[in-house]
């Protein structure tokens, strides 16, 4: 796991020194991604910088790495899990290797297949290859967006980096994207490929980018995540899923350093740990929780660890630690990400890196196998199919009912088309409410600008699959994988996701909806597949997610802290801040639970303080110094 930064200029460089300085400044922003080593390469058109976290081929994995008599130069972030098999195939065809790294395999694959090399790679990756002969830059991001890739164009210069802060730091002309802010207020993250800075974009998952000198970058999609159901028996699916997961966990454990695993009280992490234990009997697991009753799964996680015979390390997070870590957490995220569950994952990584250098996680199972309770909604709203002639009247009645009144939400959901009510796993502020606090609300940019193309693409899917399709292309990479990468890399920990795997997904995409959501439960066929793998106490346990007690903290320990952030924030040009202060006071008084809305606002305001209001954006060593001041709990 690593980080890279670089610049390709369309004109021949008159002086390398200025570019060298810029790239060194960019790589200093991402030292946390690779504290073990650094490396640089430059020629007349490109300057490449690299930070390394050594996981595979500890001695020979230095980058930038060259191949074919230095025709190709590459920087690579991630892991290719099938590199052993690919290397053997290439060797049989006469390709030679100087290292044991997966990086060199990518280069050899590119030398053979060029852009089609991505189709053979199983893993998590973002990489840049510079072809000196053809004067062409080729970049690619993995199929699901596990690893990030940012880029920006400034005049004749094409900048790229593993984290946007590396580009943001050196970009002279930056424009704040107000439409992206509107999207953020609904989704709790900025949907890819946009960022809050107009000039900086993300390469979408499953896409490659080709940049020839003097030409604009061309983006091509090499992999697309779709659902295509195949009829099989339950038993056949269960066996196929079990086999696929065992294979995925096995291949995800390839490493030259110790591999541990996150362990919550849920089924997904328990599946990963149960399988991984067979390949490493000394597997170490890490868990976090909270002091408040109902917001900690530590007891369940510890019971699971005991039943599986693995060592478990745990820690308890206090609201004081939460507040202290918040600035470093937000800095680490690049753009603001307001998922409350991301903060405990930050602490999980902080604890894990004390014991291991690589961790497995159960992220992605819900999106692939239908794990969210809301996926039951199409079934519960079936009656409204028969009331279509009067649904308009029912909706008007619902709107007249007081907010919070029993039955109001049910009527509103039942009389609102799926496209207008489901934006993904989180729906923070709707358009009507955004109009109430945005000073320059753009009515031509509702949230449907993001979701409607996905609904158009999935028009032939059943409702459950359409909801999963939305989550697969927004929530999974925009929230879960984004926070997984940033929270762990903030502590120089590599995180691996065996569920978010090409081969696992190719199978999951074939499962009919009635096997995903069935028998009154979510992830039905996944649970059936692992009946003899995971302990019984977690097999049918109700999903909690990663519950965070901000609902209570914002009434008590965090109230003054939150109020000060809102009052001090220099965001009056965007918002009527009195609206947010009322949300906070109503929350404290128990009028309604505004915690998710408030957390979304507070996260953005902290981001704005660090990235916009401050006259100095911290680099990685400075940010790490801040993080070290967060006391240990």
C-alpha cells in the first residue's frame, strides 16, 4: 500500500528543478500512505513521486519502477492478489522479472496487453504508467474504487495523486464547487467523480485514463458493475458463495508482513475472521466500541473471538477522544465525509496498527448480497401498487400530518416513486430543506442529477436490485471504500476487502433478488452459505452497522463544541447558519433527532476551516504531529 503524485507537462521542461520541488511538496502531503520509503523519476515531460508502505517484496519493491529497458515507468498503489499466477504465465511466455513484487507484474502485463491489462488484474489498485517511447501516460483504477486516483489540469500541466490534498496544496487556481456542496448535503459525501474543488476530479471505478502529449485525457470504462440474475438452486448458490469467499480470503492474505482482521459483532467480519483463521491459526483481531449501552458490540465480538479461537484486542471510544481526533480525521478524508461510522473506524485503524500492518474487513457484503434493512421496503410498500389512483390524495394527506406522526413516513414513502425517495443508504437533506438554508440554492441541480442516470440504466431491474445498484455506484465507493482507505492510511495501515473482489462480485451479480432478501431476513443466501462457518450467535443477529452515540453526545458532551464550530465557521456565504443552530437546539431539547444532519454540517465546517479558512494546509508530518496529541484511550 502506497501513495503517489506526479505531473505530466505537454511542453518539454526547460528546468526540472521547479517540477521536482512541486512533486516533493505533493508527496510530503501523503507521507502517511508510505512512511517506509520514497522515490522519484523525471524526464523531459514527466515527474513522478512515490511513498511506500512495504507489504510485498520488502527488499525489491522500490518505486518508481521501470520495465523493458526503462521504456515503461510506473507508480502503483494497492495490491494485485493474483500476481503470482499472472507472473508464472508471463514467465512461460518469455517475460523476465527482476523483483518478486506485484508491481512488476503490472508492468509486464501492460507491456503485453497495453490498456487491456486491467481486465486481468484481481485486486485493489490505482497506478500510472509512463511510456517514454510513445510519450503516453496510462492510468487505471480498480473495478470498485477501493484505491483512489485524483487528477487536475492546469495549463499545460496534468497533475495526479493518491489523495486530492496533494493536488489541492499546489494548485494555484482553485474554484469551490457549490453544486458538489449541494450534493454533499444530501448524500453525506461528494459523489464521484466530483470533488469540492472544480479543478480536481476522481477517476471513476473500473475506468482507465490515457493522456498523450498535447491532447486532453481520454477516459475509458473497462469494467462495469451490473446485475444479471441466473436461476440456480439455493444449495448450489450456497456452495458457490462459500467456495468464492474461501478463495477470496485466502488470496487476500498474501503478504510478507502480518495480516490481522477487524472484528465487530456482525456477521460480515465474523465470516472473514472464521475463514482467515483456517489460513493463519494465530490471527489477531481488533474491535472498538463505546461506553453507552446499545452502542457497543465489544461483548459480541469478544464472544466471537473466543468461539473461533483468535486473539482479540479492543478499545473503548469516549466522546472526548472523538472530538480531539475530529480535525485529523477530517483532514485525512480529503473531501468531507459525514458518515459517523467512519470515525470509530479511524480509531479501529489506530488500534490495529499497534499489532499488524495489514487488516481484513467485512466491508462490501451488504452491497453485494443485500444486507441493508431498507431493502425490505419494496415488499412493505406493495399495497401502494393497488392504490395508484388515489396515491396523490394519500400523499397530500401525509403532508398535512405533523412531522413525526405515526404513519406519515410510511404514506410519504409509499406514494413517492423510488427514483425520488432513494438516493442510497443515507438521505440527509432533501431539496426543499436545502432551499431553506442555502443562500444561493441551484434549483437546476437536485440530487436526481446524480441518481437519475443510474435509475435510467437499471430500469429493467427489480426494485431491490435497483436500490442495490444505486448503492453499488454511489454509497460503496463514495462512502464505505473512501472512508476505509483514508481512515486506515491515516495510520499507515493497509486494509483489504475480501467481499469487494472481482470474482466474488461476478458471482453475487448472478443471485436473484428473492435469494438476497428472503424469509424475513437480509443476505439470506449468504447466511445459508456460511451456516457451518460462523458461530450461531452472529448468524442471524440483527444488523447494527457501526452505531455511534452522536445522538446523545450532541445533547450533552458535544453540544457546546458543536455550537462553537457552527458559530466560528466562515461559511456564511453559503448558509443561513441560524437554521443549523436551531437544528442543534431542537436536538438538545428532544424535539427531533437531528444528529445525522448536524454531523453532516459539522464535518463540512471543519473541512472548510482546515482547507479553505486556514492560510496553511497541513502536510502529512504536521498532521501526524496533531494526531499524536490525541490522547490514548
